[in-house]
C-alpha cells in the first residue's frame, strides 16, 4: 500500500488526485466511457506522453481505472473508469461549476 504524507483525509486524496493532470485524465475517460492512450494523448490541454503514462499507471494501481487489451488490436490498451473512480465525478463537476462561476468573464 502507498505511504501517505499525513493522516489528513484531504491530504491523502490530494496525494492521489491533486496534480495538474489526473482529474483531466479521469474527465476524458468518464466522458468517453472507454479511452485509449492515443485518445488521451490528444486531449486539448496537451499532456506530455511520459506524464500521461505515469498518471494512467498510477490510476490503475489505485484501482480507479481498469486497463484492458483491445480486442481489435492487441497492441492497444483501453482504459475504463471504475466505480471507485466514478465516485470522484461529483468533485470534478463541482470544480467545473465553481470555475464557470468564478473564472470566466460574465
């Protein structure tokens, strides 16, 4: 099990999802239902390929994503959000709503 930097629940959750890219990866996979590495590498925010690979591995190890081989092409992997990952979707939606209300010109 991963060691966390503190016993604070918020700090622990930020250890897993508090970086710049993890929530965007979860966003794209949850919107598409299933995504490939190539799909995710094309996100408009421009994630570096090494960062994407690291985040996907981290989310699979945390059981927030499932990684399976494509039936059409065995060199391609599909990523799908798990129930554990889906439980973060209200947080993503709340952050989006907050951003719309406070970070866009009205």
